[in-house]
C-alpha cells in the first residue's frame, strides 16, 4: 500500500472517530457558519472602507423634487398624498453612486402600516420582492433607516406606507450615513434566524449520512 493510500485511510479513520463523537457535527457546522459570517463581515468592512477612501461612498441627499411619485401626488413641496394603498417614490441613480443606507425622515397623518425600500442592480431591471429591505425606526420615531446589501444600485423605489389617502410629510432623504464597524458583523433578525436553522439542518443531514455509511460498511463485512 502506498504512503498516499495509508494517509488517506488514516484521515478517513480519524474523520469516522470524530463523526462518532456526540455533538461533533452540530459544533462543526455552527463553527463553520460563525467563521464564514465573520469573514463576510470583514470583507464587507474592507470593501466599504476602500469605497470611502476612493470617494464613491460619500454621504449625499436625494432631493424630493428628484422623486417620481406613483399612486401618489405632491400636494406641497414636502407633502405627499397617497392615492392608493401602494404609493411609490421612484429614483434613478444616473451617476452610479454606491448606496449602502437610506434614512427617510417622515411623519404621517395616519398609521403608515408597512413600508419598505426596493432596489435594482441593473438598468431597466423591474423591481421585485427578492430585492427589498425594511425600515428600522429611530428611537425618537422621526426617521426610518434602510440598510442595503453591498451591491450596485441602479434605482430605488421607496414605498413610504401602505395606506390609502394618507398624508406623508417628508423631511428629507439622506444616503450613506456613517455606520460603526460593529454593524458589519450584526446579522439582524433574519440573518440570525438563518444562522440558527441552516447549520442545525446540515448537521442533522451529515449525521444521517454518516450512520447510513456505517450501516452500509457493516453490511459488507463477512
């Protein structure tokens, strides 16, 4: 038997011993998930730092006059009146500027219900539910922060509320506000849910496969 075959057999035997230990697969899967999340967060932090150094991630404001209303109309310079329960404000990104956060300062005559921000990553791409983010309300309730993924943004569609005949007073829309380095490593509720569920499912699948392989190997023995 060659040395390579001996090393492969020894490695396989070691893997079987580790796999037979209680809790090995869950611990390995969750450790790999955590390491992957930390690496992705570090990569995102470094990427945005490079964009800031190059001036591509500078803060800027979107003028209200540059927003195209749909299912809504401007009643004043900063007062939007919703005509249906699906009002929209459209904005094109002609300069191709990087957009990471969008903070909307707004007050409502009635409850806004659901609000979200859609984005596209290519010109003429239609908006879809696969590319949307939801708002985090500020502690004082005066503004709403949307955090976008690290992707090129071709256009934005702000759904300021989901209520008909509502009056929305917009105080301004600011993009790319400074964020802490720690925010790149916070998964949020949905991300935390995925990190809790998927590694556990993978660990269960690996344990099943390992047991099936053991049963198959036992069946082949004379």
